[in-house]
């Protein structure tokens, strides 16, 4: 810890903190975001007009600032807030230009938005514990807001805060410059990381291995999918026809849909972050200096069937890679990415190709090697950089960890889940389940005469099939 005085290498990390605001504060915050949206739209319109007249667009930050001064104030938005919108525009324009020069497809900013995030850099906002004062236009009353949880960075490390609206809720994205920790790591120790759906991370080092279970993430995704399907089935006929204006009720429904979607996304991302922290903690314990991540880029280029296509696209593998590399970098671990193709279907002992196992168990047909499929993948990934196990067997010491929170039994979406699947113990409060049963019983207990007739017959047919 104390060694960072000598290695003042910093990385920037951003955490999102929910804002707890009164209605009046919320109105003012949304006012700021709306003003930023107006400013954004004005930028787009200005440059479109210039394009029509054959003039070059104004994209440099300095030039935009001059234009802004000529335009005048933007609602309650302070000069700092307004300039952050200009910086956002300028940055995205130059980012698009850079990608275009490299021949990659990229579009210049052209979409108007109702709400645009406003960023306030260091020394323009004020922190007082959980309270934050956001700058507003001169002459307006001070705007103080409260964060729903403590800001996870020390106050002197915070560099910027960004006011964001996500599905009707206000958030503060807090960016801090945090020092890289210097753990006692061995740069010759290389570990491989295999990304997966069943196990978000499988890590193999020389002497030990780690498997992080993604059961909670899968349960959450499953319930979310069932919930959305049920919702769609019920509301599809009420949807406005193309060209028709949605009713107020429909708009409320859409807003609800987006909130549910956002909550699901947050839960999955949170679980990914937990899993990544566990991998980094394991790596620090094992003194691993280099983490090799098997990059699954291009996994969606071929058609894998209706169900599996959806599964792969909802896996959020980019977030998995990003969460792990961010945390590893902060812990001083070197992160490399390699192509993961074929790593889970190659025998680590005799290097022969094996048909991809359908279950979790990897069996080599040529030699007698057996092992966990995800750990085999991780061992092969480590071997691409000369790391991983030195012997022909996987490490016998395998740590198991879990990530995320399994949806609660009283989760409203559980009923849909129970309807679709034969459950030995339906969630409590189930419409045609066990009245008064709250806990989980043994399978024998479900055959009591009080159980629903329909349930019992369904169970029997399922047993036969
Ligand atoms: Zn083999």
C-alpha cells in the first residue's frame, strides 16, 4: 500500500451511484439533462445547416465554446455543464473520424436525445459526505443532491461526477483516479481465464484453479426472459399499429418495460463485477503476474440455433472481459488477450483435438485424460503464453466461488418459472401451488392429498416422458 508513493501510476475508474432526491431536486436535475439535450440538438442542427451551405462543420472544443458564448445561456445549465456537452460532442465526432480513417464503420453524432448526461469536472462540484452540490447557472439557488450509498472512492481522488438519467432514475457516475496497488506478484506466474455462461470465469494457475459459478446470473436471466415473454404475450394486441400514436397507458407500460430491463442489466453487471473481484483476489493470493484471457470475439458470427444464439448474445462477454481487465489492471496484474478458439476442445495432455464435450466433463479419446471442460479451456489458454499447469493433469486444488444473488423465492417472477417447469417445491404464494407451504419440502411431501390434482397429473406425465 505504501509503495504507491514511489509508483504514482493512476488508473481512472467510474462507479455509478444512485441519487436519492426530492421531487423538486429531481425536477431540477431533469431540467439540467433536458437543457443539455437541447444544447446537443442545437449542435447537430448548427452543423447540419453548415453542411447544407457547404461549410465545414465546427467540431473543435475551443471553436464550439466560442459558438456557445455567442448563443447564450442554456437553461439552468452552468457554463461548466454546457461545456461538458460540447466536449462530449467533440469527442464523439473525433472518435468517429478516427475510426473512419482506419476504415471501420462509424457514424458522426446525428441523433437528438431528450436527456444528455452532464459532466462536472474537479473543483466545480462540492462533496460533503453523501451530499453533492452540482453547479447550476449563475443566480440560481444551489442544487444539493444526496447519494443513496456512500461514494466508493476517497474524496480527494474524485476527478469528475456525471449526472445521468437511466430509465427514469437519476444516477451520479463518479470518476476517480485510483492508484495501482502493488502486490507481491510473480511475473513468471501465468494463469489462463476461460469465459463461459455456466461459469463466468474459470481460472487455471500452476498449482490451483478457480471456478466461479454463474448460477445466479443464469437464474436471473431465465426469470427475466420468462417475465418478458409473459408480458409480451399479454400486451402484444394492445401495441399501437405502425404509424399510430401510443396511448398514455402504452407509454407507461413501455417505461415500466425499460425499468425492468435496466434492473436486470444492473443485476447481471453487478454479478460480473463480483465474479471479477473473486478472480483478482485469487490471482493475488496465487501471486499471478499475468492473466491470459481467452477472447471470445467472433463467437456470434455463425448461426448456432435459435436458443443458443440468444444465449450467446445475452452473455455480455464484452462486459465480462472489461470488468476483469479493469480490476486486474488496478491490482497491478498484466492482462493479455488471446484467441480462445479451439481451447475447450483440445486435450491439454496430448494436444489432440477432441469433439467438444456436451457436458462439463472433458474426456480425451486418444489418451486417458479427464477433467473439467472449463478448466481444460483455461489451461489451454494459459499454455498459449507458456503458463498454466506444468504437469499433464489439472490442479487438484479447485476453489469454487459464486457470483451474484440468486433471485429470492418470493421474487414475483418465480411463479412464471414454476408454471413452465416441473418443480418439487413451487414458490410460496403460487396460484395453483401449495397453500400455506413456505419452505422447501422433500419430493415425497408433495404427494400429500392436499396437493393440486392438476399438478399431480402433470408431474406423473413428466416422469413418464
Ligand atoms: Zn489426450
